[in-house]
C-alpha cells in the first residue's frame, strides 16, 4: 500500500496522520529508545548535513600512525600537588605530548594487558610505569595503530585495525536520504499519539525528537519511510493495518563498537522513541578487521541502498502467501505441527491460545503461527530463548513466501 492508498485514514484535524494499531504483533524494540535516553544535547543533530559536518571536522583533526610499542611513552608530572596524581600524558614520535581520552586509555591498558578499571584508581605516576612496562614486555605484537589529534589520543588499536570512518557512514546514508528531514523519502521518524492512535510522519524534528546522534566515539542514524505505509491486513475495527520501513546504522571509528546495519518494518514510534509492532528485523554486523573498509564499500553500502530502493510488492506478496499457506485443519494437527518444530506441549498450547485471542480464529495458516509465536516470545524473559522463538517465526514466513 502506498501513501495515496492510506488517505482514507487521514483526518482534517491532522491531514498527515494515519491510524495505526495491532501493536501486540511483532516486537517492541528499545534499540532507538536507549540511544534517545543516553544522548545529551550536544550529541543530537537536526539534519544529516549537521551530523556530517561534525564527524568530518573530527576526522580532519586526526592522524593515523602505525608505530612501534616502544615509541609510545606514558608519563605523569612529578607529584607536587594532589591534582598532579591525576594527570597523564602520552609521548608520541615527533615530540607530540597529548592526553589520552577515557576511551583510548582503556584501549591502551588492554593492549598492555593491564586492568584499566584498577589503574584508574592509582596515582598516574604508577599508572605510567605499569602501562609502559606492559607495552614493551607483555605484547606479542610489536606495533600499534594510533588515532590522535594535536591534543588527544582518541584511539589505540592493533596494527591491522580496519577503520571505517563515521563520515563515510553518514555519506552513505546521505546518498539515499539527503538531509534526513524529508527532502528524500527516508527521514527522521514522526511520532505516535497514544490518545488518538494516530501516527504523524510530519512531526517537527527537534533536539528531543531527532534520531541522528554522534559523540566522540560513535555515530548512530535511525531513519524511516513513514510517509509510505504498507497495508498488511486489517485492524479490529476494519481499518488497514499499516506498517512502514525503517533502518538504523551505527559505527565507531575509534573502535568502541562494530559497524551494524539493521532493517525492519514497524507500526509506530512513540515520543520516547520505542519501536512498536516491529516485524522482519534483520541485522548485519561488520567488525573493524583488516579488510573492513573494503567490505563496507562492497557489502554494507549496497545492502543499505538495496533496502532503501526496494519495493513493497515483495512484502505484500509474502504476507498474502503466508495467510494462504494452510498448515493445519484442526487443533490436533496444529499441536502436532508445532511439536514437530520442537515446541513443548505447553508452549504449543500457549501459541494456539494467543492466536485464538488476538486473531479471533484458530491457528491454521503460516501467518497465524508466525504471529502467535512472535506474541508468545514477547513474554519470554531469557534473551536466548526469546530470540530463538522470533527466529522460528521468521523461518515460517520465509518458507511460506
């Protein structure tokens, strides 16, 4: 279903909004909400242009060097005051003396096989001796890769660390989303109004609603195609059950995390940025290994572009096939089929009861079983078991499609 077909759900009071529901289907995910809660104002950006300017400026101030362990010298001033016991500096080739960031100190301590948490409690004069000794005598590899500005050591990794720059990630997103504020179809998401049950894709982008984030360690971008909802069924009142596409991508050029790209469908995002009614969540992860930069160009960028340009036709066809794929003619056959997929009798019964309650009919089709399994998974407290359930639901839909 496209945006034109969704016009029947709009209202004169808010001509851009449309009715959404069936939030009990799929998942409720907090990936975005965790970012929204944790990010201070200076890590929030109102456009991809502003975000790109920030991460580019950081990259332009930095230099990357592969150097011998013995060329790195940590030192602290003679302790004349208590404050001197908290000062630590790094001497690099060429005479540069800079301060390590909290993050880079942890990386150096790891390279030196020293416990960073314990070292942070000690006077820096002791810390410098311990780290220097570890770099010289505890490392099996004789080189490290530094990433620093004229004032700070931002990262220290192994020599084969494959840095994917945050600005490259932002640039890849800009190719499909422009400024991320509505000039292209991919944009910062709108907001779900719980009082009316309507989702407004045109809600203004503010510091509080933005989903474009960056710190000195990472970048996180979350965008949706919420102006073009897709109908996958009906709500209990007969209105269309609408979902829209979304994705997020995150990266850390200083080694704080792998590059991750996740794509999914969802029914709404509320004001605290929880994702409701998420279906078809898929994620690829790329460690910053030696060949990561080339892999990003060869794999991640095309995957992002492919999802962005993809048609909703395949999704709609897959849903219709799943609804038409009859698996059982009776409750006994349904229980037998679920048992064959290694669900216990109690779990199988819970799945069938959930379908009966939420769908208003007995579980008979691939769609019914997938929805029931996903619903039961939401109440499973253990992550491994919950993920296993969700994967089983996905396999059922994939086979039906």
